[in-house]
């Protein structure tokens, strides 16, 4: 196998490894609590994603050793193209037509832009340039993180900002890696220790920010943003600090700008697609949530009101007292017959004497006899 074919094969495998790491990161971000959105260290899946990303980076470096930069760098943009079908195959997350169009536009634009960047002689950065690059990168990353925190109510926008910050960190890490590699051609020195520390910090920050960018925004939008921003930042620094230029002069520069517009259009398409999906989900939640509440709340309220009405005591204390008292049955006592002057009268059934009909509120019930004015008198 020729060196060129080997570099192409390694670039394809590197893109697949990056895509697999992104899919695992997105799955970990979905299932992790908010406190672990940056570094879910206790999740084995996250460490698997770190290993896949590390493998992708290693294969990319080896591919650069066997093939030209103009070929290997554009092939690295295939990560997003591999990630979408892999996500549909392994985790059942299918991308819509809009997401596919945006991903293809971003990939084509990025590949065209990187293929137009010309090579230059190996150069390094002096101490002042390294300090300025490190401070500028730190300021940009912090500003993007603050902006992402300010728009936390919009997950898609927050995700894009964090993905841009991750791309900036990874891109500048590549810049410092190239600087150290150029320095090591003349021998390893202790002066490169600060640059190695900056590389470690930026690579770690890029990994953590990329992990946070997948939370609540899906896979396509943050991955495409990271895939585009990373090499674009590195190419921009190469043009401004390392003396790199676009090929074919003015024509190449115009084509590079056109490719940049196509890549940016793909990212915008991915972002708007995610925002439209969030809007649809919010509308569906607003429509579905009030309906059960409108049915259950009145029912619960009527049940409570009926229970209160059933258990409520009478307003009048006298009525409650009357309800508690036990009223004896009506008792009638026999009345004594009136004496007769001519002798004892015939025995007849005595007439009943009615009792008083009122009921006392306190004390025992004492029947009181009432004189019967309509009793029969016996005359001589």
C-alpha cells in the first residue's frame, strides 16, 4: 500500500473514531444530571468517548506523517457525515432532511476551504506571540462560556456557543502543538514546558466544553460546529502568524471565502433546524399540559367542597343542642274521676290527661298535669 493510500485510510478511520466519540458523548450528556454536564467522571461511557477522541487524534497525526496536509485536513471534515448514519444505526437517532442538508453543506464548505490553504515553511512562535495567543484564547473561551450561560434558556444557542468555544480551544491547541513540533526539530528544551502545559489545558478545556455542548441540543449541530471551527481557527492563525496563504492567489482567496460562506450556511441551517424542533416541542407541551389540569382541578375542587359541606356543622347552636337531646315519647297520665253526691258512679274509662307539649332544654323531663275543662260533670 502506498503512503498516500495509507494516509487516506487513516484519515477515514480517524473520522469514524471522532464520530463514535461524539455519539457516545451525546448519549452521556443526555443521561447525566446538570451538575455533571462538563465532566461526568463517574460515567464509563464518558471515558470511552475520551478514548475514541484520543484514538482519532492519534490516527490523524499519523495520517499527516504519511500524506500531505491539503489531503488529510479536508478528510477530517467527514466526521459529521459519518456521525449521522452511525447515530441512526447504533442509537436509533435519525436526522431529518434539514439536518442532512446542513451537515453536507458544512462538510463540503470546510473541505473546500482547507484544500485551498497552501503550505509554508516550518515556523515557530516567539515568546511574546505565544503569550498573546494563550491570553487571547483564554479570553475568547471565557467570553463564549459567559454568553452560553446567559442564554441557558435556549439550549440550541447555548450548545452552539459552547461548541464554538470547544473548537477555539482545540484549534489553538493544534497551533501550539505545531509550534512545539517545530521547536523539537532542533532538540527538546525546557523552554517548551509552558507550551506543553498550554496544550494540555486547551485540549482538556476543549473536551469538557464539547461534552457540555451536546446537552439538550442533539448531535448534528454541536458536532458540525466543532468540526468546522477547529480547523478554521487553526488555518486563520496559520495565515496570520505562520505566513500561510491560499493557493491560486486572488482566485483561491475568493473560492476560500465562498467555501467559508457555504460552511457557515450549513451551520446556520443546523441551528435553525434545532430551534424549530425546540419550538415545536414547547408548543406541544403547552397544548398537552393544561388539558388534564382543566379536567382534574374542578373535579377535585367539587369533591373537596362537597366534603366540606357534608361535614360542616350547623350554624345555629340551638339546633345542634336539639339534635343531641333525646326527647321522651308522649306520656299521658289517667285523670281521677270526679265524686258523685248520689253515690259512686258507674266505672268508666278515665279520660287521658294531656301533658305539656314543650320540651325543656336543661334538667330532667317532668310531666305536668293540666286540668281538662271539657270533662263530663255528673248532676243530681
